[in-house]
């Protein structure tokens, strides 16, 4: 495997070898962490709106911390696609099957579901509840253009 992937690892070693169960947990954990960042950012955006703070300024300052970074720090309609919801749910189920719980991820799912209602409320408020005959486009809901797999996430809502 190292010989096969050597041309793709010229700058640093990125090939990790582990047992199947650890590899599966790693994939679920990575996607669940990114889903958590998205949900947390949406919670902060909703709070900023209530406080009269500028979430974009908060995002810039927060993301400038190298321990945090800018990836997946955009407020929006929540996460979706073919991997994040499935992997968050799989990790929750895996914990339950092992006799435990993951309350943080349960909250992440709850926040994500609620964020869709936030978007709907904002649309209704913007048009005073009168949506009949209107066409509404939502920019930024594309998920991994030209990709069909659940590999490394490249886009967030």
C-alpha cells in the first residue's frame, strides 16, 4: 500500500494503517466532528442575530485561531448530503449498541433539524407569510458537485 500511494505522499506521510473497526470509527468520527462544527456555528449565528452581533465578524475572529481554523464555520441551513446525516446517526447507534450514548451528537442532530425551521421562519417573515406564486432559490445548497461518494467532505451548507 505504501508503494502504491507513495506518489501522492511526497510532502508528508498520510497513509495510516489500522484495523477495520478503528478505520470505520475514524470515518464516522471525522464526519460527526464536521457536522458538530456546522451545528455549533448555526447556534452561534442564531445567538448573534438575537444579540445584534455580526456573525461574520465572529467567524473571522474565531477562525483565525489556528487551533480552530475556518473550515466548516459558515452559518446556513444546516448540514445534509449523503454522508453527514448517515454517519452521525451511525455513530449514535454504534454507541447505543455498545451500551453508551453520545448526547453531544444527539444535540447536533437536534440543532440541525431545527435550523431548517429557522430558514423557513426567515423566509416567511421576509414575505409576511405570503409565498403564493413566489419562486424562491436558496444559494449554497450544493453538496460535493460532481462527486457521488462519501469520501473526505469538501463542502458544507
